[in-house]
C-alpha cells in the first residue's frame, strides 16, 4: 500500500530533495489541510511551561521546529482536567489565564506554514508526580509502575471527562489551532479504556470491543460536533501495548478498523508500550534496531481503509524516513528526538545538507530529564529551546586568537570546533591515536555504536573550520610554552578510582574503561567475571553486556539497594531486560572487601555479613572518577588564560561535558 498522494505540484521543493526524498518532501492532504511535507514533530514533554501556561521558552521551542521545516507540530500533552495535572509546567488549556499564550503559540508556528495541533491528555491512574490528587482509572487495578490504586470513574464522572476533552478541543479551535491529537497511548486514560488488560468494567464502557471503544468515540463525536470537519483530529494509540492480555497487533487492528469505519478521524499514530516493563518500547533507545515497530505500522496501515497513518519510533534520519514511507509503513513520519537534537533536520535535508545535521544517538537523556521533573535537555544541542536555535551558528570573533585545546574527548572536541567556527586559530591535542576519548571506548560496547556519531560529527566540524588535530602525544608544560597560546581549554577527563573498600594486598582489579581499551574479540572464557557497579550509568550496563558475552558467568555487585539510578527510566527497563535475559547474577547492597586467588569476599555494610564468590577470573569496576586536572591547575598558577571543561573540572555526564565545551568555545 503506497503512501497517500497529494496531486499539487512540488515546485516549492528543490531538485536535490525530490531526487533523494521524493515522498518525504511531497505534500500530503490531511483532513481539510495541505501539509507541505510528511514530517511531524510529535508530542514530547518539555516542562518548559509555567503554571500551566506557555512561556517564551516553550514558544521558541516550537517555533524553531516550525522554522526548521516540520510540516506539523503536535504539542506536548495538555491535560484536560485539574485532576490530571501531574506537574505545574504541563499546559492546562482549561485555565483562562492560558488562552493568550495558546494564541501566541499559534501565531508563531502557523506563520511558518506549519500546522499546530494540541495533544489532549488525561493521565488516568498514572499520576506519578502528584502525591495529593487522587488518581482516577477505568478499573481498580493498580498502576503497573507505581502501584497507585485509582478511584474508579463512575458514569457521571466519565461524562465529565468526555466533556473536558471536548471543552479543551473547543478552546484550541478558538485559539487558532489547526487541530488536536487525542493521547490514547502509553497506558494513559484513553488506553485504559481501550485495553482489555486494564478495562475490566462490566457496564457500557467495558466488556466487548464496542464497550471499550465507547469512551473515545464519545470524545471524537463531541469534538466533531463543536469543532467541525475543518479541525484536524488524530488519535495516538499503541500498535502493541507489550503486556499479556492487552492491546497487541491483532487487537489494534480490530480497534482501528472500527474507528476507521466511523470516518471521524483524520489520522492515526501508533506508539508502543505502557507503564509496565514495556515502558522501554515508548522511547526505544540505541539498543533497539532502527525503526523497531515499522513492521507493525505497515501491517496496521493496510487495515484502516485509507486513513492516514503516522509512523514513528526510532526513525533515524531523513533517509530512513523516506524509506519507511516508500515501504508503506506510513503516510506521515513522526519525529521527536531527532528534531530535539537538530530542529533544522528537515531544512538541511531539503537543502542537500543532511550530512550537517546534529545526530541523535537515542541516549534518552532528553526523556530522562523530563521524567525527573526537570526541563528537557539534549547534550548535542545546547541551544535547545532558545530563539534562533534552528539557524544557530557560532558568533564570529572580532579578535582572532591562538587557541590550544588539550584533550580530544567530546568536551574538548566541542570547544575546539566551536572556537574554530568563530574564526580562531585552533589546535586540539590528545594522547590517544584517535579522537573521541572515553566516548570512543563506549562506542565499542554492544548496542553502543551510535555513540560514535557524536565525536564523528564534532571531528567533521573541526575539518570544516580548519582546526588542526594533533593526536598520540601527552602534552606537558614545555609543549604549552612552545605553542604559546592566547587561551587554553583543558579537557583531560577523569580516571576511575579503585574501590576504596578493598583490603591491603587485594587484587586491585581493572577499571572497566581499561578493560574495554585492551579488549579484543575472543572465545567465551570459563569462570566468573565480577563487575563492581559503583556508577549506575548506561555505559556500565553496556559493559555488563560485553562481559556476559565473554565470560561463562557474570556477577554484578552494587553498594546500593537498587540498580541503574543514572539511566533514564525507560532505558532502565531495557537495562534490566538485557541483564535478566543474559542470566546476570545481581547482588545488591554489597561492597568488595578482597579479591585474591580467584576468591572474592563481599560485605553487606548494613548487616555486617559477608558472602564469597568463587572462580573469579576477572575483577572489573566502574566507580566514581578522579578529575585529571593537574595540568590545568599548574597552568592557572602561571597566570595563563585557562578554562577547565568536562570531567577534568568535575566528573559528570556527557551532557555536562558537551555543554561546558560548547560554552568554552563561545567564550574564548
């Protein structure tokens, strides 16, 4: 089934785009509207709002994605009732004070020939961040993630929720929005009605398919009655809920066939998972294959009688989007994380500059920040949510300087290319034979190859702007004196420290970074690999994947009573899935006391009890790091203009490293 066509000419697209992306940059008829291309920025919680209202930053965030070339934007979820507010930053269209901001948002986005839709959302029982307001639900089943038991909605309360959806859609229509999307995915209230897993009601809103569809049909009918046919209306729902007895592909086919036959929706978008172990499917990370659910979308699209389908979920770039359309997975491509990394992805592809797009590596840092109740952030894009983001370029310098960057990891590379792009004479130095630092090591781990896109992008910008790259040498004071720089950026990273709980005489072990640096593929080894996890970041668990492949047995020990604290929640579910599939033995609340002659003693500091692990052939650790800041400290004492960035300033995350390097490159 080919993508839906629109017969107007494509004179507004250049020949390069038509040759490389003939479908992606073709117009699409959606409802009564014409979309200039097939790219939609899909709903992604930013927490850029304030007290339920649009802020300048939220407005800039959406306007820049319209300026970057998206044809349609679906806002982050707008809650339809006060009882559904889980965070004060979430937009609340029912509040009169929010209306003026909604109008400003419409003016900013629609002026760029980009259709703006508001996503209407009721969280139902998944009220994870609001401890005061009682959660409501379809049935009395506890939420699978938080175990919150909801108040079960009665008939009158259901009618009130339907009315709230319709009222908010009407407000959006009055504010000038082109349409609305009903959030029926990820286990929220609409999903809870649709799914036989969560809907155990025996009244008119439960039971058979018609009963489970009644709630969403009443919302759709109400919106159509008040907003008319010239108001776009879509539904986002799971193609596979990922739980036994829930919405699987066959059930999704039944639901969509029924709704498509009603003829009241303008499009359908599919997004997987709910708030259970399938939460990882909501935002598939780098450990998933590209487009992991496109085959489901292709199957469902064949059964919706021509209703346009939005394909989404780890669609990598414009080339991948074009292929998904050509293969019939959808009529429209929904992108979130790639457009967070680079708002101008569509425009760059359209203009023949796709290679200059800041890559998304699907690390889920953006999603993780919002899930923690913090504003969304992207380590690749320090300009996120600022005016001018889509067209941002480093500001040219008025005084050309000789800049020395010491350290070729992602912090140093970022500082170097930004400074070079501004017009400085930049030389970057690194001790390794190849750039990338610790990120290059991480990219060697199972499922982590996409991390290489980070430093490859930075290196390409260095070449583009004429920076000099000097690798394979440890820089000392003599080198700095000989180079005679005007400014120095130090980005020499940090080193994992041996576990300080080890007794004297114990095997000190090897840091997991050093193990990876020396590792080469080999046959699986007999014996036990012991990995001490005092780190809890994604790299440690990717290293665990490697050790589980290379050793007969892997024991992972952590001093905490839980695991993966430094991993975004959705990706943490995938971490556990990988560990358990590989039969990794996990020992909580223990520290290593000694490792000697293949025998490891572990201590539970809370109980004082010890346990022993035998046949240990490798003892590796991931631990808090020590900053490699000696050179920077000496240079500062000598009165030179020195900036420390990244881990050598204070060991933190890749987000901190790149943002700090970015700031240094702009400041020198």
